[in-house]
C-alpha cells in the first residue's frame, strides 16, 4: 500500500483494539483514529488520535475520523454481563450494527469486523447465533469491501483480573492447537497481536466483496506480510 489509509478503530479498549494500536506504531501507511468510551494508555511511540465519547455520539466521532476503513473490535461475553442475553446483544449486536451504519454514513469504503469462529445465525449456541446474525446484517450494508475476522480463542494480556479458567486456557491452547487438524484447524487459538497484524494488512484493500478470514486464511495473510 503506497497511500496512507485512514483507519477508524471502534473498540480501542479491548484486547484486539489495544493490539491494533500497538501494531500501528511506526506504520506510515496507516493513520489511526481510535474511538472509545474511556481513555486508554497509548502504546509507546504512538502517533494517532483518540476520540472519547459516550456511545450515543460515536457516529459523530466516526465521521470526524474521515475513515477509508473502519475496524470494529467490540465484544463482550455472556459471563461478563452476568448471563443477561439482552445486555450481550446490546453490545455484540446493537452497538456493532450502529457503528457499522455510522461507518457507511461517514463514507468508509471498507469495514473490518472481529467476529468469532463458528459464527452462524442458525447455531443453537446463543453467542454464535448472535455473531452470525450480525455478520448477515453487515453484508446488507453493502460496503465496497467487508472483511470478517473469525479467530478462535484469543491469547493476550487482558485488562483486569485474569480468571483461572482463562489463564489455564491460554496456557494449554498451544498444545490443544496441535490436535486440531483438518476441519478443526479453524478453531485454533490466535495471538491478539497476530489478529491485529492481519487487520492492518487488510486495511485499505482495494478488491471488492465480502471475505471471511478463519485461522488458515489469517496465517496466509501473516506470511505475505
């Protein structure tokens, strides 16, 4: 990419959002604008903008970023919202779609969204069903380019106290990955930094269409650099 791409990042305070900010350091091909509800420490050497506002004003913040590409790295878990399915949908469905609509209105030609492996509207798993529903609705916004990232278990340093189950999962996941062969390869874990590199490599892609990136697809992108 020879021209600088203006990238607006929605969800800068999460694991992937913070990794994207770190990976953007020293990249002259990317002008990063982060949108968040609260302040987050910027990585050392960062040359970027951060726009803070409540979610009701995110459309204005996204528009102010004058994006070529919008990256949505929003997400919570059922456990994090105390099992409240409506609270989960408010973030992973409503807020994602509102941010995507704002991106379209702001003139972004490309949308990159972090979803989840196994996302499918018809899934009996509530979490995966919502993810799949959102993917289907994003396609109907008709961006020139829609990139959907479907990582497995995300590995990286999260904010706040680390739950025992999460810690054990991150320790064992590299070993478990070796057992996931064939059609199970897509469920392999992914480092947050690797997902961030994939996102920034895809930013500014001129080819049109909707593309889903699972484990092996992301590995090929990383090898291309």
